[in-house]
C-alpha cells in the first residue's frame, strides 16, 4: 500500500500550518507544507496529493473580510506552465477525483468564500454562505463542546462523539445566504458539528456558542462528505497535554482532535490507494 500524501498550504498570513502538518503525520500521512506561490508557479502539483489541508491564520490580514482576498487569489490566479489554467480548475479536478479537503478556522472561511462549502447540489465555486463577526463583538479564544451529527455524510467525523476543542477567531459566525440554504444544510445533515453544552445538546447560548452561529453550526461538509470546514481547531488537541485541565484530570493520551485526521487517512487508504 502506498503512502497517504497530505498537502498543507501556507502563505500570506497563515499561522497554523505546522500544527496541521503534525496532526496529519500523527494520523499516518506523509505531510508537506507548501506556500501557495509554489502551486501557482507549477513547481508543486495539487494532483500529486490525496488530502488538502487549509489551516488557520489571517489570510491577507482578513482584508475584505476573513479569507475573502485569499479566496479571490485561489479562484482567479493562473498556474504557470499549465495552459494558463486557473488554480480553481485544479481544485475542482482534485474534488472530482474523490479526494479530501479540510479547512480549519481561516481555512473554513476560505472554503466557504471559494464556494466549496456547502456546495449544494454539487455547485462548487458558487458562494451561498459566509462567516462574519462574532455576536460578542470580540475575538473569542476559549474551549467549546461540540455535538457530532451521526447522520452526516462527513468523512472526518465518522464514529466520533461529543468533542471538546479550542476556538480562536473574530469572524466565526456561520450565516447562510438564504433560508433555503439553511434548509438544505439541515435536510442533508451537512452541519456535521454544532456548538453544544456540557451534555452535548446544541445551543445558541454564549459563551457555549462563542460566535452566535445560525443553528449553532460549528462545521459544515459538502454533500459528498469529503470537503469539511470547521471553526474549532482539531490540530490544537492531538495530545492530552494540549487540554487546559491536563494536570487535573485523567485524560487519554491521544487528544480528541486527532480523530478527524485519522478518519481522513483511513478514507484515503480505503478508497484512493
């Protein structure tokens, strides 16, 4: 069996690429961190990888809104030496090949504004939702409980129960563009993760829901379940010592966030190798 190849993109304000690559490696993948400029120059080919990771940070200083400028760059920038094709075409071919994409925090904002999430009816590249300023009017840096929808098609959350992960964002409120969009997300179980109370029940109460997301939505997948974005940081909880109470509680050695990456690697092994 060949190696699972994970690509972690960085550049222009990204700051969580090392943690994300580390999580991929702990899950059993070979992980490479690459600046987007290398992809645009054609020196690195997206097609050579199975699993694309878009980490957190502040792309372009969040000018025009979180990750918006970055989304415009990825959507319209052309790849050198490849028939002047746009990088978005490489992304769409990557998706069509049955591969995986994970976006965390700023990466989630990027996927939404690229129109890769929720991509209802397979309409990739058409933005129908957004992530905007937290209702609190402040940057939120805290740990949150998350409820997993067991009926979601999401590859990354399969078999996982209630999660406890950190958030750190100023624009994390998920807002569907139209009521019909929310109806489709709900009907397709695309809201794979929701902010929850300590009993695992979805909530709109602050600070349990740190940003006021509509429907307590913390993470969304596309209908295939292979593209997933979430505001909480799974790569920030891969070992018990990442937990804020690790010196006061008996915790498993492995952090809960690693489960999402293990699911991704297992999917690639079963379906792409």
